[in-house]
C-alpha cells in the first residue's frame, strides 16, 4: 500500500489522493460497526494494543522485505512520540471514555473536531491554511453534530475530559508525523504502531484480564482481523500518506465523513432507520468537502473578482473631462 501511494506522489491531486481518501472515508466509516462487534467479548485496551502490535510487526517485516533499513535512534524516538500520541493516548482516551459511560452523540461530536485542531497546529507551525478550508472544517463539524443528535450526550466529567483529549492527541500526533524526521513510509508505520501498541499493552496487562482474549467469540475475532487488516494496515497507511502529501484539512476531513458512512452501514447491516437530521447533515458534509477540495480555486476566483471591482467603481465615479 505505501508503495502504490509513493508511485503516485508526483501527482498529489491525482489517482493516489482519490484512492487514499476513499479508503479512509469508507473503511474507517465501517470500523465503528466492527469495533462494536469486537468489543462484545474483548476488553477494549487489550483489543487495541494487540491489533497495533501485530500491525506494527507486519509493517516492519514489509519494510525490511522492501529493502529499507531499520530506523535510526532519532527516528525511533520520533516514531515512538507519534505512536504514543496517536495509538496509545488517543485510542485509549476513547476506550476509557466509553468505559466511563460517555454518550455516543457527544463522542461523535468531539471526535469530529480533530481536523480543526490539526489545522490550528499547522497554522501555528507556519503553514498557511486557506480561509475556505476553515469554512469547510466548520461546516463539517456542524454536519457531524447534526448526525450525532440522535445519540446520547450524557457524560461524566472524567469521561468528557478523556473524550476531548482523544482528538487533541490524535491531531498532535498527526501534525508531528508531518514535521518530524521519520524513516520510509512502511518502516515509519511499523515503528509508530509497534511503539504505541507496546505502550498500550503494558497498560492493558495491568488493568484488564489477559484470559479474556482467549474467551472471545469467533464473531469478535473476525471483527478484530478486519480492524487489523483494513482498518489499520490499509486505511491508516492511507491516512498517514495523506498527511505527507495533501493539506492538513483534507487529510483530517475523514472525521466528519466517517459518521455519515457509519450511519449508512448501520442502516444496511444493523437495521437502523434514518431521521430528519440526516437529510440536513449530509448536504453540510458535502459542502464541507467541496470547500476543502475546491476552496483554493474559489479563493482565486473571489480574489480576481475583488481586483476587478475597484476598477469598475472608479470608472463609474470618474468626473467628465473638461
């Protein structure tokens, strides 16, 4: 997967970006459903930690097979920082928040703010974030909020703090992966996931019963394999590639598209029913994507219009020649 994306990197608005976005939008939208099945009989921390340890080991083997050298000491430290923020802290914040009873509506809404934070770190780091991208991100958050209105907004104070910590940690890790010196993509993915998964495994072995994984149902194990293969090895690789090759706003736009995909999956597979809020939310999410994808062109068009407008006004008020 990283090899395919790198082969297309010369055309960052071409086929590679489209494929990566479809993977992140589609696959991560279905992981909500898969996570629910896996957590039916698996403890959350151990489930996530084991998934990322396995994914990290697979990616390291893939990178070595491709001929990449192991990370240097500095690259290991950078990869461990990214893995700690994205895999260990962000994932476990979500797990503990759910364990403390945070409502699904609040969780979905809070997670949808992630690209706003990522754009903020990007702006503070000296990169320009187009105005239209900010507009698109705001529309996306509003759309995600409307989708979440049918969910539960209850939360305890610790659960709410953990929920808000998840997108903060994920956005900081995403920004760090854009700025720090990391090894080749496959090796970077492997190092980040292995480091973050190992940290999570230490905590999981401390607070959760190890034997619970052996007693998990076949249905939960099938969901775990899906999360490992498509959710992590495919979609997360696509997201990490997008962070390196597109804008922060576009890479982070998955967070308000995924709830819509998850809702459709729930309708098709879970027998859920659409409400009126969906028909208000989906156009907003579509508009958000349009602003993020085509905002630069719209800004150029508005700039040319403003440049011509003063000239027209001066021509209208010019006094007649003597």
